[in-house]
């Protein structure tokens, strides 16, 4: 399905993997970071590694890679991450079926500005005091 979308849609692009050093530069050329899931996926219990529980609480570096590149995010999972970044106004909590391309175009500038601001807020330099406090608490 995604391969077909890559062929016919201007909004999808697949490329070869890039090294971590080049990732930020590669991502900067796009408008959004997308973590795709279909609408009913969270309602189904899956066997194996990707269980519903892990999709709700899993930690993903993708969100931080996107923010590091100054990109807003489109994602509906992991649920707790999506809720957190949606409250910070840098994430559109959409599944694949909910994409609204008109809204993507209209909100692109606003969301990019928010992503840059949140990137600064969440930088390690701004979190040192909390990290030291957490370490001392242990």
C-alpha cells in the first residue's frame, strides 16, 4: 500500500537509509515527521513484539529526531508520547486515514515554529538541573 502511495503521491517519499550524522540534514528538507499507523491498529491485540501495551507506552527516538530537525510530527502512537507532544502543539494526532492535507499546508509554518521552540525547551542543556536532581535522588 505504501509503495503504491510512493508512486502516485507527492506526499510520500521513500529513500535509502542514511547515517545518524546525516539524519538531521536529510530530515530538514521535509515539512513533517510522520510515524504512521492505521486507524484500527491500536484496537487489535497483536502477537509478538508489537503488542498494544508497547504501542501505548513505548519510547521512540523518531519524535526527538524530528524535533532536532525542526519538524512537527504526525503520529497517533506511542499514545503517551503523542498526547505529550500534542499538548506542546507540535504533533497532529492522526492515523493514516485521518490525514487532512489542506490542514497540513495551512498549519505548516505555525507547527514548524512550535517545533523549533519545543526543541529548545527540551534540549539537554535546559534539563541539566532536573537530571542532577534525579541522579541525587537515586
